[in-house]
């Protein structure tokens, strides 16, 4: 499917969903970018995963970006059957208690990737069965990939 | 939203379970020689049968993604060398692909062929390490001396000649490659490729069809196709389940579309299939190197790119088929000399997750056979 066909298939079910348009002069791939609200995310993921025409069965990666005013969680989906791609972006406004529903129940591969985002940026994934730090020690203070993270001086500083 | 109950879901057995309280607890690692680095697996067993396994990682964490935010783009190539240290060439390449995609620069044809040659040589070298260390895991020491100590050394000699380094190359640069191949290098590669065909036959007699090795690996650690895709498994581990997927074919980069090669696939996704697919991949790599050497013409090896450059505002994702699977770099740029955010999609980290469900139900003696067959590099798992 082309990007326009994917968009119309999704919009037939979710009329409110908007494409993120490409800004002239900015670098971006030719994938379809969609902006999703955290409330709608889980249902939309179920739909794009199991709809036979879309069949996004492979979640390539999940990551997050700290934009100082808000967080953005990025999901990169690929269909191994149709070879088309889709990027979902979820904006998280609340910086003190950021929360997004987990999608590890749709794609188990999100399990550790969501744990890594929690570890590095402190975004909580609601419904994740085992949400704890993965790379850093359990008693680490703060979330290092946040832009306002101030490292604690150690004996090398 | 339609009725939720009509929506199909993933089969429940693919989800892991947090460790049960009953049973014997075994801590495998972090300094266990068979974990190929520093990985700890917390295993609970009922008699000899594994009931749960929880990998514990982070011992090698070096905060690569955070470091990248303070460095310029060419400086980051050096950091990528240290991710999967057995396949530094493909790491360099993947990062450069992402930056080149954002900047929309053209690569000279010769540089693209040189990338293919070193990338495929790197795949052979990496699979040689797998072959050697997997043999040791199972109890065969000779393949290590042959594959790791002989063939891989020759590839490292070739790399040393082209870029001066044996492990962390920094050879593939944004816009091309660091330097052209020295005089006589292509002939040496051709000689190596010719001799490697014979060595591969030797591996088959040493390990592949060795009855003891086959007993230890066949029908062990089976992974279904559905399970592999749901867990995001890529590379030889996915192909061992019989699923034809390769970034070089599905989403071609560089000049792979001009080269003909097969994608070897396994039958049932057990440990032996995962091993066998890698051996076949070495054969395909040899074919690719031969064709690339035939097609390569003299010319420039570096595109027209300024010494100091800025990447346009925006974002980009590029990925390639590294020896361990789908390696990608997601870069967000704000127009400054360093990236605003860089995310690495590491194949080893994603592949390792499946250990939580894959080990369940197998005997303790099979744990090492299964862990070794997934072929992880901890430098990439922890980043």
C-alpha cells in the first residue's frame, strides 16, 4: 500500500487521526507519519496489527524524544507481508508524571524497549507487566536522556 | 471503537512470566565464559527443567546515545565502532546511511562497492567468531582455532591494510569511505574468497554434520515463525524459522540491488538451523564479494561534502542487515553540528529478549546451547 492508501484505511476507522505533514526544507523519510493521542494508542495499534490490509506485524523500534516542553514517543512499524511502513507519534504533555499505555500486549518486542525508555527518560508505560530499570542500576537517581538531567559529580569530576 | 472481544490478540504463551517463587534458583553469569561478555541470567528450575529465565543486563552500559548528543556527526562514527565490536564496519555504515539520507548526498559508485566488500567480509568474520565460540559452548575446541584463529585473522589483516585498524575501523565515513583500497588489495581479497570456499567445506566436516554437535543442537530451542516476528527477531535467527526476510532484499541500500544472491532459510528454527543459516550466509557473502569486485571500477571514494557540515533540521531513520540482524539509527537533528537525539535500534538487544520465553521448558544443559545460538554481542545489548 502507498502512504495515501494506508492513511485512508486508518482514517475510515479513526476519522480524527491526522497525518503529520512534511515541512518543506526539513529532512524526513517517505514513511507515513501519524499523530496519535495516548488514549487512542492501544486500540489503534490493535487495529493496524490485525487488519489484513495493513498487517503491521513487526514493530521495528520504540523510542522517545525530549522536546523540553513535552515528550514524544515514536513507534516505527513495518509489515513483513506488504513491506510498507508507518510511524506513530504520541505527544506526552505532562512532564512530572508522563504516562503512555503499553503496547507490549500487541507486540511483545516492546517489552524491553519500553523498559529502556522508562529507564532513560522516565516515561511510564501503563499496563506493562515488569516496568523497572533495565540498563542502569535499580537505585539510580534521575533519567539521563532528559535534556534537564544534571549528572551527580562523582570522584572523576 | 468496535467490540473489543472480536479483535484477535497474540497467543498468550508468547508473553513472559515473572519468576515463580518455587524451584531452585541459578544465577548464570555475569562472569560465565559462555555468556560471551557480561550478561547475567537468573534462572529458576524445577529439577532439571527451566521454569523461568530473566536476563539481567547493563554491565557494559556506556551511554552511547547520551554521548552522541555532545559530539559532531563524524565523531559519532567512532562511538558506533564500540557497539557491536565484532561487526564495526556495518555499524559505521548504518550510521552513515542515516546521516546521508538526511543530507541527501550522493555516494561515488566505487565507495559503495568498497562498502559492500568490507561489509560482507565483516559478516564472514563475525560468523567465524560465532562458529568458533559456539563450538566451545557445545564442547568442541578445534573450530575455534580454525575459524577464529585462522580465517578471521586473515580478514582482519585485510582490514588492517585498508584502514589501519583491526577491530574499531572508523573506515566508512559520511559521504564515502576513508581511503581507497591499496595496490594489490583486491587481488588479496579474491585469493581469500577462493580459499574460503574450501574452508567452509572443512567447517561442515568439523562441526556442521558432526553427530555429537547435531545431537546437542537439533530440535533444541525451537522458535516458531509467529513467535519470532512478534518478538521482533531479525537476521539469521528469524531466517532459521523459515521466514525469508533480509533488509538487503526487502529495503535495498547501497548497490545491493545490482547484485544477485540468495537468502538461506532454515526449516524449524532450532539451534542447528540458526547455526546452519549462518554457515550458508558466509557462502552467499563470498558470492557477493566476487560480484562486487567484478563490477567495481576505478574512481572517487569520497563524495562532495564540506569539512564542517550541518545536517538539515528534521529526522531520519536508516537500517541495514548487520551480521546479527536489522541494525538501524534514528536521528533527530535541530540543525546544530551534533544530533538532538540519536536512537540505536540494536539487533542483539531485541533478539535477546526472547530468551525469557525461549529457555522455558528446556533442560539446564540446553541453556548454553540456546543462548549461544542467538549470537549476541553485549557491547550492543548494553550500548
